[in-house]
């Protein structure tokens, strides 16, 4: 079992004792996601795989928040925000927009002559370098902005 899964198990016990319903349900869903991913891949999760599961869950929460806010459902959006805050505790610190911009510039320099048609290749290379420390939407926006100005 990965270190992060152990941390989540301990946090779940504490949340149950404190009767924190949102935290309990969020951590239980996360543990279920871990188990499902282990079944898919056929072995216990590594730290990186566990981080990927948490990142995917956080991304789902962000998308749900956007959808609920567009539908004027503040009650549901607030619940998702609370769950996202819990999940964020287990994610690596996110990079600033400035740091991501620097990495995009490095990747563009490495790849040489790139155009708008190469956007997928550029985003893929940047995402490999940031390794879960930056949101894909932010990376995409910065890459599109840089390619538009070149």
C-alpha cells in the first residue's frame, strides 16, 4: 500500500471520529477509486498512480463546480468545493502560472519550429514535465497563448 493510501486511511478514521460527513464520504470515494484502479491495472498502486487517481478526482470536482455554477446550483457547487479542498490536501503543490509559462517556453525552444497544428504535441510535452503539478486547462491556455504570439 502506498504512503498516501495509508495517510488517507488514517484521515478517514479521524474524520469518522469527528463525524465530518463530507470528509468521510470524500475519502471513502477516494479509497474506492484507488481500489478500482488497482483492479484495472492488476497491482497495488504506486505513489505516482495514487497521485494520478487523486488528480483525476480533483479534476472531476472542478468540472462539477463549473457545471453547477452555470446551472445556478450553489448548494451543489459548495459541496463539490468542500470535497475539492479535501482532495487538494493530498495533491502536490500546484505550480504558479509564471512557472508553467517558463516550462512552456522551454518546451517550445526544445521543439524548435512549431505551429498551431503542433498544439497537442506541445501540451503533451509540457504535461510530462509538470507531472501533475499544474492543471491541464492552465497548460493548454498558456500553450495556445504562446503559439498565437509566435
